[in-house]
C-alpha cells in the first residue's frame, strides 16, 4: 500500500486482517514510527486496535523502504492523494505518477499496479504511457476505486455494497477476486468493467450523492419560506424505492475528502472531452453558496456580530472523524472572527491547527466550558455526545439561542423549554400554530 493516508491505512490494515501480508509504505518517518507503536495518524473508530492486532502477528508491516516493499509484494496499491489543483478544478496527479515511476524503478519482476486513489477517466492509460517510456512491459495497471465512508470505514471494508474492478485484461479479474473472496463469501457484489469504467464509477457515485445532498438542502430553503418541515419531504421522497432515503438529510454544505474534489474532478473531465456537465456544475455552485447562506443566518439571528460570543459544537465535516477538509466551519469561523465575534469551539477530536492563528478563536476542553456565556450556540457536527445535551443545565436561568445545523433536537421540546431554537428547513412553531 503506497501511502498511509486514510485509504491506504484503512485498506491495508483490513487486508491484513483478512490474512494477507501487507506492507504499508510512507516516506514520513515519524508516521511510520507512530504506526509501529500502534498509534494511527487519523481518527477512525476501531482502527488503532486493528493495527496493533495485525502488526503484532506480523501480517502488517510499516516501512519507508519502497524497494523492499515492492520486491516483497505481488499487488501494489497506489493510495496517494489526488487533490484539486490550486485555483483550478483539475486534479493534481503528480503524486500518482511519481509513485508509478518509483515502483517501475524498484523492480524488474512482473507486478500489478492497482489504483485505489480516486483518479480521472484515462489515468490508467496515462500510467501505461509512463511505463512504456520506462520500458516496463512486465507491469500491468488495473483500477479498484474505494468506497469507504469516514467514521464507518472498517465496516464498509468488511461489508461493502460492491467491489468494483476495472481492467482491460480479463485474466486479472480472477486474481483480484481471490483477494476479495472472504468479502464476496459474505455477500459483497463483485463487479467488473473496463479500467476507464471503474475510474468513472467512482466519480459518478460521489457526484450523484453530492447532488442528493444539495437537492434536499435547496428544498430546505424553500421549506423555511413556506412553513413546511423538510423532514417530512425527505421521508415522503425517500420512501420511493427509486429514490431512497439516504443522503436526503438537510444540513450544512457537504465537505470532506471526496465530494468537493470529486465533483470538481468530474467537471474537469467533462471539459476535457467537451461535455458540459451542467447538473454537477450547479451542485458545486449551490454548495458554495450554502456556506454563505448559513453565515448570513447567524448575522440575522444575532444582529451585529461585534463582540458577540459564539460557541461551535463540533467543527469536523462529519462525526467519527478528525477530518477538517472542506468543513463548513473553515469558512464560517474565520469570517465570524473577522467581523468581531468571539468564537469558542469544542470537538471530540481535539484542537484544530486550522484555527490556532485566528484572533478571538479558542478551543475548549468540554461542552459546558465551551458554551458558557455564549450569545449563540451552533450545533455544527452531529457527534453522539451532542444529541442528548441538556442546554438548561449548561446555561441556567439564561436566555438561550441555538442554531442547529443538523436538526438534532425536537422542535416541541425546544419550544417547551423556552429556548430560541433555529434549525434547517423546519417550520417556526409560533407561525405554524397561528
């Protein structure tokens, strides 16, 4: 596994847990040292225990020696980052091609390179060209995109909806099927296609899920104006088997390591082939506007932002992960501080380097300390520990204002407790009872 980021580390550890001998390679020596001690660089429930278990029995090896790892392996998974280029929607594939060249220069034996990193259509073809220039006819390239959800990654690996393999040579399907056989035996669908087909399936899947999120978020805006509960709309729509209820929860703009960059990557691929992917373009634009919409709502609730105390509960883009990539909080908190607000935040995964240099922004170690003296409490991430907060105990005999971006609490309960409560796409009770 070349790269011990989210995909490489989780996949490598889980492959080892299936009984394979796995080499996880990374050039960061400090990371390798920590992993050998059983300390994961990422927050993922259950991962530390799985690393310790498989490392202790010798199935999981952490190394910075690429030549050694490649020489000992039959299958080489590329799991390096494929970020969006700065000021562009194009995908930066430099890490992928660097990895390919290093693999090629490290072996003379037959090897199979498997791209697990999310890459645009045609990347496998480009890798073939690189290998041809290096005169490496003994290395073949196939595609095996990952579909792991952060916070649910180990379960997703063990019980996948489908395993997608893309190859232009059918003989490799049998080899990869043997690798995944324990999961197939438990009911996972083994789906084979061309290499380009597998590359596009990953982008298309993430773009479609991003579209569902954006669609229900736009409907939530309409529901707020028409005094309708968006949760009723989600249930009514989601009950249709053709639509399904997943990813129809209104909330903040989508974030994370996949949806923002993969929607942009798909648009960039469309532009390359002169295809206007107008729906995906609209999704990207709507999602960017949503961050501004929620910030404007905060201003409306508080009036002036100057010297107002605002408490964020959670800052990661979703629960059960420490991932801050494209989290809505990265836009909201700096803006609020710039406008003179004093922002505190608490997140179960600890203090965030992204906010350390911000004036008037401070990390607090617990919920109570975080919310003390706040003019507005913002429920940003739906961590389990936030779902049963008794806000009256946190701020006794004080008027509470809460903006719940995840609709964690019951409208009637908030009304009965005389809490000034704002949520997403749900009616104002006072209006609806007139």
